[in-house]
């Protein structure tokens, strides 16, 4: 943990980072899945579904950025990989 002006205890910060990285990993996985669906839409409702997946992927990406900023704000690095989330 990096020094910070945050008043949370080191223990709470560590627990928070662990949880944030799990959520970040889940969001990154969701983003990849939605983008895959976005790229592979077919059929008569193509444009509507394509646009929906585009919006969802943008929203998930924004959530990931916010989660990363929270981890940074409490003095940690955000990893957000599935491997990190599984080992925690």
C-alpha cells in the first residue's frame, strides 16, 4: 500500500482492495463477453441488439474505471485480472 491521506486503517484498506480487485476482474470479464456478443450479432434485430451491447460495454468500461480509481484512492494498485481475483 502506498501512503495516502485516506483515514481508513491499513487492514480495512487491504480488505477493500481485495474486494475491489474481485469486482474489477468480474467487470473485465463481463466487458470481454459483451464485446464478443457485440461483434457476433446476426439477424433481423441486428442494429438494435448491436447498439444495446455497445451501450452495455461502455457502461461496464466506465464501472471498471471507477473501480480502479477507488483502489488508487486508497493507496493501492488495481489489478483486475481473473488470476488475481481467484488467488485472493
